[in-house]
C-alpha cells in the first residue's frame, strides 16, 4: 500500500527534477549564445587564404555592394582597368562612404605598374563596421599619397585581408603575407588576441606589423617588428583611475570584465594597478563570461558591496551584456569604460540611461574638428570618422614615412621606425615609437551627453575640464 502511494510522488519528483535541469540547460545555452555567435565558427578557420585576400580582383565586403562595384571586381581580375575605374567611380558616387571601393579604385588606377604594396588585415566577416572604420583610414592615406604622385613616383597599392577577427585565421594570413615578397608591411590586426596570435609570425618572418587598435599591455615588446599606433591599456587604465579618484572623488569601484578576452583582462589589470597605487579600492569583480552573469543581479550586488562607480572593461564579444548593464544601471552609479564602448549602439539603445558615462579613447573628432585630417576625412567620406579610422591612418602614415626614407625593404622599414629621430605627423599628432613598439600618447575622455551629431539624440563629447596627461 505504501509503495503504491510513493510511486506517483517519485514520478512527479522526477518530472520536476528533469524540468529544472532542462531549464538550467536552456538558460545556460541562451546565456552563452552571444559569446558563441560572436566567436568565429570552426569552418571559418578552414578556408583558402587566397579567398580572403584582394587588391581588387575579389569582393570581400558583399553587404551593400553595388552592381557597378561587382562588375569592377570582375574587370580588375581580367585586367580591364579602364572599365573597372569607371565602374568604381560610379559606385562611389552612389556610396561615397565605401572604403573597399576607394582602395580598389586607387589600385586600379595603378593599372599593373610597379607599386609599393602594404597589406591591411581587418575583421570583415565578424566585425564589419570596425573593418570599414579601419579601411577608411588606410584608404585616405593611400589616396593622399597617390594624388601626390606616390613615393618618388611610385604609387601605393593596398592588399586587403579578412582575418575574421579569428586568431587561427590571422596566423594563416600572416604566414601568407610573410611569404609574399610584394608585401612591405602590414597594418593590423583589430583585436589584441588576434594581434598577439599573429605577432610571432611577423617577428619570425621579419615583416613589420602595426596595429591601430590592439591595446593589450601584453603586446608591448613582442618583437622588433611589432608596433602599434594606439596607446596601450596602461595609459587607458591610468587615465580612467585618475579621473575616478581626482575628478569624481570616488574611491570604491566595481570592475566588470571578460575573463576570456586579452584586451578586457589587460584594461582591468592596468586600471586596478593604477587605482590601488593612488589609494582606491576594487570592491568586487564581475565576469561577463560567467554563465551565472545576470546584469540586474550584478548591479544590485555591487551596490550592496559599497561600490561608488563601475568600470566596464568589456570587449566586443560581450558588448550586449555591457549594454544591458548600462541600461539597467540607469545612473545608479557613475560608469567608466574602455574604447570598446565607443560605439553608436550605446547612443542608440542606451540614450538617456547612458548619459554621463565616460569612455577613454585615443582620438575624438569633435576635439580635433579643425585639424587637417578631420577636415579632409569629412570631405572624403561626407561623415565624421572615429578613433579607429584616425589610428589606422596613423599606421599607414608611419609606414609611408618609413618607406620614403631610402630604397624600401622590409628591413629598412623596421630600422626607420625604431630610429630615435623617427617621427611623422598623423591624425592624432606626432607619431613616434618607444623601443617596445608602443606609442607614447595621451588619452581623451569623452562623455555621453545630449546632442544631435549622430541623430540618436546623444553623442560622445569631449569631457569639459579634463586635462589628458601622458
């Protein structure tokens, strides 16, 4: 009799248990969906490298490509330069903001003659907006140089590579570029993890790599052929810590970071070191990568632990979570962030809830609106560019200056860049490199404020009263 009564109870308990486990599995898979979707799929790494490289004979950015641009690519592959030039000019009249089309146009105008070739590796497949931002800087530098007649009469050709922001793919591309005698130097890569993965290939192959956007401290001193035009996270972390302590007069901060990201870890560590050195305190660290992460609970937790501000040291793969945290925080605590948060999505989705957030970036259009670069870029693209474009332009300018120093070769370019007297003017000021390959440059703090520059009702504007220090 007792056994009969217990059986239904056991069945119900089993059903409830399976339901709980099933819900937990569903929650975990959905929680990690953003990270999985942001990471290149395994098949993305298994590709023919040649299909990801192009000087114009192959279309890499298919989204929004005009019929004329598609025709031009086929014509370049056949050596029909005049037809390709006409189609690319027409395409740029339709879409003036297309950097791939401008690079292919500049290449087509060379018409197969002798040229100095630079490569630029960007994450077209996975981070299209960032890839186009970087390509605009390179395209502008190429356009300006070739309009001046090139370097002692020799024009500049650009080869575009799509590394998908994937370390394995970047290594394959780096190996291909090292083996290609035409390539004098490389501009790239985008993220710190990808640049770190490819750095040893360039170092061993003695081919200069200059990254416009990889900020990890770990990249410093990676080799004699590894450089960057963006300041390292050491500068960003110190600047944000100083602003928190001196300007906001806050001592206790919670740090949100991604433990799977080299950039995120680097910014967190640099900020924490600078904060501790000046008497501040990190009350807790919240890992975006944890399957237990919940933005609402995280905000409540850090407030309960006495945090007076939050540093969002997020990277692109966890950006949706960082954006959720911004919206849920809704001015409860002051927000600070790294350059990865300098995105239009913050203004579009965050709006008033993001107002007041402060982000450290290496260059800002509004703060430099009267500079020659800002004015020429505005005329070329009919739009304001951001720091990624400016720093890619600087990387190209540094290489063009190094090429012009003597009969160019891979070794002569490296020697020119490390020379104590090397310097050239760029979008963000004078470009010179430390022995580590780093650039010694101050950071600019910008703040989300009401404005009409972007059309979202809010803009990133230079922080009034803040004086950047090197």
